[in-house]
């Protein structure tokens, strides 16, 4: 594709975001969850999408953790999933939360506050797209 066309497309996206008052950070975040699972799991020496004995699938299994990778707004679901995967594998529970904007950081705080308050055995990491 011609570079002039690429720049025109980028300009149009920015213009539309400004007109609709959409934060620019949202417009380039949108890889699917699988993309972030692959990147995090590879960078941490894990195995991706591991089938468990009951036919559920854990996003990533490392030497020490059974990890759920989730977009920020689904932080509460991630707690249950990570604990269940830990139960099934005998590994520590882990959650990788994908934060796409400053507004979504509140979900990371909610996640860690809940874990701390109830002394849940879950380790957390963040993929920061801000």
C-alpha cells in the first residue's frame, strides 16, 4: 500500500476519533485477547491454551502458574477462572490484565484490592497498552 494512502487513513481515523470524542488510545488497542495471550505466554516461557482433564482450556501454563489473560473490564471473571485452573493443575493461580486506557486502570486496582482483602492466592501481571 502506498505510504500516502496509509497516512490518509491514519488521518481519517484520528479525525473521526476527535469528532466522536473517542480517546485515541482505544483506536489502536484492538488486537484480540488471543494475541496478548500468545505474547505474554511466549515471553514467560509458558504453553498456550493448555487443555485440562475436564476439557477446559487454560490460557497459559508456565512452570509455576496457571494463568488467565483477560481484558480489564472482565477482572472479576478472571479471579474465578484463575483459581479453577490452579485447582486443576496444582500450580499457582495467575491473572494477566490487559489495560487499554487510563480509565481502565481502576479494574487493576479492583482486582488487586479484592485479592488482598480476601487473601486469595493469585499473582497478577499487567499488559499496559496506555
